C-alpha cells in the first residue's frame, strides 16, 4: 500500500472528478470509500507540467526571488503552487515550485490548453523549466500523438536526439 498522495494526483482528479485527497482523509477518519471502482469514469485527457526553478537547458536548480507571478486560469486549467511575488526560493530543497494541470476532452485539446496556459504563466526573477515544457516536450510530435514513459527526457534530451530548451 502506498499511503502518500502522488504529485500527479491532480491528473486523476481532472479525469475522474474525484478529489483523492478528500477521499484519503475520509478513509483516515474511519469512513469507507465513497465510490466503487465500477462508478469511476475516466473522461478526457489531462497533462501535468511540473514547474521547477531550474535552468531549462542544464537542469541545474535556480534559487532566487520571485519578482513577478501570474498564474493561468479558466475551465480545465489548474495551477497548484505556493509562490508569490517576493518569495525566496531556497537552494536546499527540491526545485518543484508549481504544477500546471490542464484537461481536455481529447489529447490534442489537453495539449493545446496546456500550451496556452504555459504561455500565460509568468514567473519572473528566476529561471524555470517552462520553456522546456512549451518549446521542447509539448512541441514534439511523438509526445503529442502517443503516450510517453518515464524515460522520455533521458531518451530525447539527454542522448542528444532533441535540442535542449533555448533560453
């Protein structure tokens, strides 16, 4: 049993409409599951971009102060973060600073919505991997048209098959 909530849980929430954190808290409080497996329907596609305070070309962490922040919004767009203008990103922890999750009825709609949301997302004062998501991963025909696995970045970027994000 894995009792922790995965970083990707918003994807599950977007495609099922079920808040898995609420469900986990109910179970911890002694209540049963609110749903049966047969009642859960997957609808559409969701993409999550982990937004990191890192150089998109070298993947090195980039601590510093957030000077400007504008988060995208709208139907099927979710941005989870603790950032605010003036927030000091330390060098001591994981570089994850936010998660952008977008839902569409088709994979192509989810990709399009994610690209639009990445264009709207403004985080200034530090380098982020937003260009990597927008200009490399979501621009890749293989990513757009077929599912990828955890070896995508290693295969496509680190082996030199694709150019790294230009900043």
